[in-house]
């Protein structure tokens, strides 16, 4: 038991930061960078797509639903592989693995955010829209100033669940050898080869603490935010 803990403490810096001192972040640091980077892209993209689907209920909504269902029906690991091979062909050069995985996570997550936000918009009473229009608000003003603030507050638990899943999905970056937490834990295990239980229990505990941290921050933000 003590020997297993020694393996963790001896490699703690590498598990937490990777080679950040040499300009190559890894471990927990890279996991968080990819998760927050993907969230920063997926949230506005999903909200924007939901706004389009709400504003144009005909062919545009159907096309967006079709895109979202295709994305959500494909395993994320395939999306990562596709972007890993397609982006260099499109851009004409190699992209950093962490950036490729971040874009794949953002693309995948944006579909879930779109569905959640649109469901929240459609759950609001019709009187909200009618009252805004009676005050002279246009469609975009109604959406941005009246409907979205209420929707985002109402669907916060759903968004938290989506972003917790996003954080855990960063572990799939190991398939393209991006040195996030799961990858560096595997590297440490391959080097040591005698204490896999201690290494991967530590990895699981770190993921659990990160997910709980996101949940608690969201709860505190929701509790301290004044009611609309």
C-alpha cells in the first residue's frame, strides 16, 4: 500500500502538470485546458444553433436536428479520429493533438447544448414572447433579452451534466496520444508496471473531484444569482 502511494507521490508533478515547465502541459492541467476550451466553444455555438432552430422552425430547424442526431449518434471516438485525419488535409498542415481533440469535443458537445437550450426555450410560456413583442421587441431582442436568460437559468442542471460528461470525455484523447490525465497515468503505469491499481484509483479520484468541483461551483453560482 505504501509503495503504491510512493509511486503516486514520485510522479505527482507529471500527473498534475505533465511537462508544463518545458512548454508541454499535460496531466490534469491539459485535461482542464481541453475541457474548458471545448466548453467555451460549444456553449455559444449550441446557444446560437438553438436560437436559429427557435427562430426558423421549418427547413432550418429540420436540418439542424438532422445534423445534431448524426453527431450524437456517432461514437465520440470516431469524431476524434475523423478530425485527427481530416483537419490536416483541410488546413494543409499538422495541428496539435490537444487542439484537434478540443475541436472534436466542442463539435460533439454543441449538438447536446443545442437540444438542451431549444427544449428550454420551447418550455417557456408563449406569453413571454407575446409580452416582449407587445413592448416592441424584435425577434432577436426577445430571444436575447427575455427568453435566453430565463432558459439558461432553468436548464443549468442539464448544462452542468453536459459539461461534466465533456470533462470525462477528455480521457478519450489517449487514442491519439495526447498527454492528458489518462494518457500520462498509462505512461506512468507502463514505466512502473507493478502498481496499476494505485495509479488508476488515483486517476479515478481526480476525475471524481473535478466533476464534483464543477457541480459545486454551478450550485454556488445558481444560489448566489438573484432571481429573474
